[in-house]
C-alpha cells in the first residue's frame, strides 16, 4: 500500500517521478486532453479537520480532472464534534467507500497514525508543525520550472521556521534532490533542527537575500504562536519582512515563493507579492497538478 505522508523518508526517484508526472499532467491539461479515465470511479475523502483554501480546492480539482469523486468533509458539522476519534471517523470514510483519505489535522503524526492502522492509502494535506508534503511537491515543481535542475540550487527559507511544516517538507525534498538550503528567522522562531538535515542557518535576512536563487517567505502562523514569541508585527516586518528595498538586493534571476495565505505587509509587502519576481500564484496553479500526481501515485496508476 502506498501512502504520501511526508518527504522525510521518500526515495529520491519517487520524488523526481512525481515532479515529472505533475509536469506531464500540466502539459496534457493545457492541450485540452481528457484525463477523467485515469481514476474513474474512485472516491477520495477530503478529511480536512483544520482550515484550508488552496490545498482543499486543489485536491478537489485534481479529483475532478482525473475522474475521481471527491467526498467533502466538514469538520464543524461532522461527528468529530460529538467526540468521535480521528481513527473512527476515518473508518467511517473507508466503510462508505473511500479509496483514499486525504487528511489535514493539527496534530503532528495524524496521517502517519492512519497510514499504520487503516488499511487504506493516506495522503497528508499537512499535520500540525510536522510536514506538508504536497505543498513541498508543488514548490519543487515551481522551482523546477525556473531552474530545470536542483543540483547547486540555493534556496532560502525565511521566517517562522519553527512552526512551519512547509519549511520541513521543502527542506527534506530539496536536500534529497541536491539543492542547498539556508534557513533564517527570529531566534525563537528558527530552531536549528533543520540544520541537522543539512540546511545552513543564518541569523539575518540581509545575510541570505543576495545569496540565493529562490526565497521561500514563510507565513507568520498566528494560530500557533504564543503571545511571547513575537514582539510586534511591525518589528517583524522591519527585520524579517521582504520589502521592495530588500527584494532589490536579490540576484537578478532570483524568484520569490510563499506557501500562502500571506500576511501582506508583515512577512511580505504587496509590491513584492505581486511583483515580477513572485511565483506565488504559479505555485497555487501547480498545486492541482502536484496533487493529481500524488493521487495517481497512491492509487497505483502511475
Ligand atoms: N499553503 C496552504 O497549505 O494553504 P491552505 O492552508 O489554504 O491549504
């Protein structure tokens, strides 16, 4: 049984294959090809127990493009509000006919737990502060579009690294594919655990900005921050925000990514988010193709 619950242990060949499949699906969709035969008759439960816009809708669109039925799940009106466990809810989805469960949950390890116990392919749509592997896949597709190779690529990951499942999965993926990763963020938000994975740690954004081919600006996760971790958003912007002036210090060819949703005027200014270096809205578009590749992969069709 194939799962897709993280990039920590994924084989490089599988990751590279998923990038290739996502790019191929994008080409086929652009040509107007009908791909609804690929997962025709399959049912995909979208079990989002934490808020989402991009991930949820792109999985739904990925299902539609491949001919699978997305089974919507509304946590607020589900029996989880009556105390049903995650595992029992997942068992319900299996019993009513889901072929795969896509799960987003605030608890670290929730997708891994389901993968070990449920007997159904599990795809992580993000678990707490741990991993967000399909986000990393779409980030890798976007980087591949611009640089063709990961060997020697230098990517900065800046901001709230500590709480970022995006940073963790991207770091795993980039290191596997041969890229260099530099992480930076305010002391309490930039724990050095990613350096154990081979990332370099810098203490100032200004020491990163001119050195990288791509800069991933992370979202300040207000929902996961305790009151003492951030003095003020204005101060954060002063030291860690990607302003127009800082963007001008980047190498000419360098690009800017952000997983979104963005805190405009905090970690990134409007003029940069909407400017010529930004590939943020390309990332969102690539999310559909990345998720098509993953659904196809776990359902054994690749
Ligand atoms: N980047 C991301 O995961 O966005 P959503 O929370 O909207 O899914």
